[in-house]
């Protein structure tokens, strides 16, 4: 009885769902978190670390949930599992069901079948609190995968983390709140928090997807809030005014540092999640007594109003952006403003008409589980099942013309899909001996094409030169990894580093087999990641020349913002789409090509070749040639397009001199066109 009275008294300092302990500053903090996330997703340059707003949400959730459980456990009635999950269901699920239904309905009339099927799978995962599991193990993250920004429900990974936390943490917490374990509550929670952050740091270079999306690596952020709730439950809320001011300022500075400085490619969560999470905890702590300083700012009415709709705003913002990007590509500034307005309208509507009325329901646990959870889960599951059974066609499965046009307008595959293009995430000894990787010869040639996927997409163009001039070449390509003999590590993300360096070392061991090395890569991308890129590139070229080799550097093709290879297919549903020569070129590639050319200028042992004249007649660049799409995505030629460009160059000006000099005689591939001969040989070659 004494313990119960103690907990009743001390827990009055904690914020929770009831109005008697309402904390407007926490709603203000929610507003900061959701606005950071929304701005980042509209345009990452607006707030580079805005994604950390999700981590602020985690801290708030851990604090409130833990505080409520401790309060209930210390009450005369005790903690009720049914009441806890009844409140959680009414708080989270009604708006989620509405957003899932709206997303599926809109997706049916916008998305292509394969994308609608993917949406259905992710919807099912979200229904069963496993969106983070789905995106960890089933989201395509390969080099040529669709942009994850086009996944309408990708943001629900964070909801999956929270829902799983609500399953496991209450069990641990209630167990520790027993008479004999309560004194260990703080130390056990601290150990679990530290373990989660350490695990995340270990996993980032080894399993970055697991580290980012899964509960074990994210639990520490929620547990930081739990630690604060436990600490305050012991009567540590009473502080001097100057202490509150310092805590609030420190918290605000840490959050500002996180949102403005930390970026996605720095490795996240782990240590880099500490500024935002510690900052959030300090701000909550600073406002746990009398509201003052930064807490007063957070409690301002405009921020509180945004905080009240923050859950709805978070749920709506991503599908709105994903559908817009799916249809129109890049979100321009004016579009971003209008989309933000639409998000607010949807959020206010769902807050007043769905979220708020459902939270006020006084239905008991069985009624909530049956009428809200069970019925809506079953209905949405059936809808997803129907979509999947139709192959993603839905109602369009009854339209034979639509199905025929969809097949006819299928885009050309990426370069790596062809058996004679040897692009790997990590090259092996087999790849450097594989006959299928040789173009225009049965014997090992003296020419090597080496680089990343921007070298791979040139295989067709070089093949067109080879079938006329008679030279042969091997291609050895490692995805996302530049052909640098030194300095490549600084261009790589942690998860790609080992494979990249191993591939480079393997090629180094075979360089003595070739007298000519052709280098191709996404030079501008690698240059952005490394301050020493041009010095390292020049050192690589010098080393190859010192070995007596002729070096040919291939320029990077123009990149196009918003280029969509599926545009013609999408136009079958979206008649307003105009597919053609309307792409906007990214200027950084052209500037980088000029610098690369200047770096090689005046050297007889190094040649620079740029097919830009074919793609940019009269200075106007396009992903289309004569109305035919020659690109696979915004920065890569399709293999079909690569052959088209090569043969067009040959017809217009003959084989360029730099490649004509590589001629080794008549082709050994037979009388059929080289492209067809390669495909025929590739079908029977040992090729993995």
C-alpha cells in the first residue's frame, strides 16, 4: 500500500495520455520531429538530417509508454494488459487503416501491376506490424533497383518498430516492476539501451538494412525515453530554474546539430543517432516541471497544433510524395509547397474525423479487437489478396488491350541483364577467365574495359565499334566501385567497401594481361564522395601508363532528372503524362567531364572519348534518339541504346580513331551480327 501511494505521488510529474498530465511542450517537440521528416522527404537539401525526426518520435514514445505503465502499475487497479492494448489500438490503428485503404485505391489507378503488387505486400506487412521486417528483407536495394522514394508505404517501417516495442517492452517492464526487481529497473534498462546502440554500430557496415529498420538496433532510442520516465518516477523532476534552462538549451543544440549536420551516408542509427535522441530526452526532462525556456517555445500554440496532427501528418506525407514522384519525377519547389498543403489538409481531416473520435471511444477490449482491428484487418487483407491474385492488374485484368499495350511498351533491361556484360557486386577469378565476358573473340584479348556500371553500359557501343574495326575486349565491372588503383575506399559506403577493394585487387593482379585499358565510371558521383578523387584518378592513369599501357577514358553520359523508362507504360493509366524529350540534364556531370578532359589533355598515352555529340545534338541533350528511348534510368544507357549509339556513330563518322587503332583483324564471332552472336554464345557459356 505504501509503494502504491509512493508511485501515485511521484508519477504526477509524468506526461501521458490523460489530460490531467498533458504536456504541450511534448506536442511541440512532436511538431519539430514531423516537420523535420516532411521537409527532408520533400527535398533533402532543405534539412540534411531531417530523417532524425523519426528518432525524436521514438524517444517520445518510449517516455510516454513507460510512464503510463509505471503509473498504472502503481495504481490501486494495477496494470491492465487489455486496457493498455485497447488504448494503443485506438491510438494507432484507425488512421493507419484509412491511409492504407486510400493508398491502395489511389495506387490501383496509378501504379503499374508489379508496383501495385509490391504495394499490396507492404500493406499486408503493415497490417501485421511487420513493415520494417518486409522492407529489411524484401525491399530491392540492388544498384539498379527502383528508387525507394517510390514505395508509398516505406515510412511505415518506423510504425512497425514501435508496434513491436509495444509487444516486448511492457512484458519486460512489468516483470521488473515486481517487488524484488524494481530496484534493478533503471540498471537493466540502461544495459538494454547501451546494448542496442552498440549492436546498431556493429551492424551498420555489415547489415545496414537490419541496423536501420529492425527493432534490436532501434530499441535503444525508445529505451532512452523509457530511462527518462523511470528516472523521473523516482522523484528527480525537481530542479533549479537555471538547470532547466541549461537542459533545454543543450537539448535544442543537439537536435539542431543532428538535423543540420548528420547525413544518411554517415552511417545510421548507432552513435550518429545519439545527438537527436539525447537532445529529445533533455528537452522532455527540461519541461518535466515548470515550463520555461525552450519548453515555453515548444508549448507555443502553432507548434502544439502541428504536434496534435503529427501522427496523421506522418502517415499521409510519404504516400503523397511517393505518388507524385511516381508520376512526375522530381518534386520542384512549387510542387513541394502545394504537396505540403495537401498533406496538412489530409492530416487535419483524419485527425478530426478519424483519430480524435476513435481515441474517445469507450468500447471494451473485445469490442475494439472485433470491430476495429479484426474487421478492418480482414477487409484490407482481402483487398490485397485480390490485387495479388490478379497479378497486380486489379480491375485492369478485364482490359485485354491494356494488357497487350503493357507488354508491348516494356522497357529494355539494364546492361547487367545480358550474359556478355560481366557486372558483379564483387568480381571473382572466374569472371576474369569467363569466355562470355569477351566481346568479339574466342581468345583472351589485349583490351580490358574496367569500371563500374557506367563502364558496363558502354559494352554495346564498344561492341558496335569492334564488329567493324575487328578488335576484341574483355569487360570486368564492379558495381558502384570506381576503377582506381588507389583511393577507392574514400568513395564507398561502408557496406560496399570490402567488395569494392577486393574487386580492384583482383583486377590489379590481371592487368599484365592487357596492353590497353578502357576506364569508365560515374566520375561525378565518385568525385562528390572523395576530396582527393582527381588526384587518385591521375595516379591510377599514371601507374597504368608506367606499365606500358594505352589508356582510354570514357566520359560519363548526361544524367537526366526525372527520366522514367516506364513512362509510356504509366501513360496507359495516366493520359496526362507526356513521354518524350523533356528531361532536365544534371549539370554536374558535364562540368566533371570537362575537368576529366583537361586532366588528360596533352598526353599521347591517354585518350578521352565522349559520345555526348550523339546524345546532345545542337547542345540539347535527351534520353531519346529519333524518338527511341536509349536510357535504362536517369544515369545509365540501356544495352539496346548503347548498341544504337555505337552503330549510329559508325554510320555517321566511322569507328573513332582511338578505337580503330585497336583493330586486331577480322572478327572471330562468325557471320551473324556481333550482338546476336554474343547472345547466342552467352546462352551456352558457363555464366553465373
